[in-house]
């Protein structure tokens, strides 16, 4: 849940209001929650059935065949993760620097210095064993709840603006869904991403067939309630016409309710939340290249574990370093859209189709968790992710497809050199997966 919250809702809230252009912006957050909940059912079935380090890497490989198409799709997932995961880290760091500007005016290189420094500090904190990381995560989650709770309570007790969930009618309704809701939902879904983070740590989770699905379902529902409450509280204090232009909306709300000193404290708390999310994101993604390398399908150096602390330190340092570079180069709004455009085709749509293939090949007993109304949620997930991909716009669609095309070329070149599928005989003896807890 700290992965899901992060800096996202605090910087995205004004963007969503501006895109929708009215009080019905709340429906973009509801749509984001519905999409996440439907997709979480796909992840829950896969995560409970195959609780292994690497999450989607293993799901794609198993669903499409470990020695044929699954080999290529799992490679493409790791390939795009090496770019996409640092973008996620960079987005959180850039948002951190934006809110830090409320406390100390920062411009240009100063903001970049702050965002880059945050990535370095997160990487240093994660350079340790998983047990101590768990204790740090609990402390950070308390900070997340305290921050959101304060904002929600302030709106409930001090809000004076009328808030309505009513949708516009007639042509306005058609225009909302046709032009605004899809674009706005790209931003809100970014704020929900992370409900599946537990799948990346599947090999390190106790009782995974129960805890992986339960973790995701509780997280999506809980965060949806918190997001809707927070949005309602914000626009009950500051009119949406004003809120859509605020760069520090949470700080502005608390300042208006309790004064400038309280606004400063709220800003510090938002920064702690952002820091907490980066902590969880980099922890989860650092296991993906490791799992692929340990499986013999990626550069061997990423399979290295720390000699005494037993964590994938090469993968952590690489993703942290690239995240540092991205945080210095890109703008927040573009990073958010690029993250989704790059992931949808291979990861979200690919996994949903893969689950359908697995159900055809395997018996129902192979899935410890079974989604209700199967296969309707899977088909809905495919349709919705296609809609979201189109909503990112041509520029980001093409950039995402370009990354995939380059990944296919690299895969084919390496397969040709190694004389593997599709240029050589299929190895019938699949390489066993490595569980990091056994290494």
C-alpha cells in the first residue's frame, strides 16, 4: 500500500481536475479503482499459483511456454522493466522535489539535485536484508496513514464547499467519457499501480496462496476508499476551480484549515509518504532482473546475491542508478504517461491473455485462488487496458511499441548467437527457477 500511495495522488489530483474540468473528476478515481480491482483478480490467480521471485517474468514464461513464446515475452518484460522501473522511481523522486519546493523555493538544477539525492538515499537504505526492510516498511506505512488521515479529517470537519458525485447529462456526459475520462484515468491508474508488488516478492512470502490474493484485494479497496475520501476532502476545502492550478494542493488545504505552520508539517508528511513509496517500488523491481538472470534468460551479472546479506545487489544498484539519471532528465507528467504506455501491451494485456491460455491447459485445481465469474473479469481487463493504451495518445503509444520492437530485435539476436528458439532446437529440460530464500 505504501507503494501505491507515494507522491502520486498528491501531484496527480490537480491534473485530473484540470483534465475533466468539473466536480465530476471523482469518477476518474472510481474508474481507476475498478480497473485495478479487475486486474488484481488476474494477478491474484497467477500469484497464488506461481509464487516466485520476479512476478510477471515468471507468469508470462509459464503461460506462453517456457521454451517458446514464453521465453520471448518474459524477456520483453524484463527488457521494458529495465527502462520502466527506473521511470517509476524517477516519477516519485521528481514529485518529491516538487513538494519540497513548498518548504524551500527550488528551481531548475536545485529540484534535480533533490530528486537525484532521494534516489541515492533510497538505494542505500535498501542495501540490506529483507527482514530489516520489513520493519522499516511498517514504520513508513504508519506515516502514510497519518498523512491521509489528517487530510481526510480536515475536510470532514472544516470543509465548506459542496461536493457532488453527479455526472453531467446529455452531450456533456458524452464529451466527458469520449474526451476526458480516458485521459484522466491514465493519471489515476498510475496512483493505483503497485497493488501487485507482492507478486515480485512471491518467493519470500509466507503462505502465498492466501496472502498474495488477500494482500492485493485489501490494498486496492483500502486505497480506493482513502483516495476518494482525500479527493472529497480537498475540494470541500478548496473549490475545484482553484485546486486544479495548485502545485502543492495538500499543503494548501492544510494551510487554509490550520495555518502556515500546519501546512509546513503536512508537507513534511507528504515527503515521508513519497519517500516510503520509492522504498517499496525499488525493493520490488530489484527482484525482477535477478529472477530472469537466475533463470539463465538475462545477463548473468544480475543473478549475483550479496555475499553476506543475500539480496540482489547488482540489480538494485543498476535500477537505482538509472532511476537517478531519469530523475534528472524528464518532466513528471510525461513520465507518468510513459510508464503506463510502456507496460500495458506486454505486462497487463499479455498476462490476462496468458491466464486464459493457462486455464485451457490446466485443471481448475492448479489455481489455489479462483476469481468470481471467470472469464468475464479477464476479458474486461483486456478491453479496459486496450482503451487505456489508446488514451495515452499516439506519441506514447509509439514510444511503448518502439521499446517492444527493440526488445524483440535484441531477443532474436541473442537467440541466434545462443542457437536457441526460434533458431535452434527447443530445450525440453526447462531450467529450474531459483528462489532467493534458498540462495
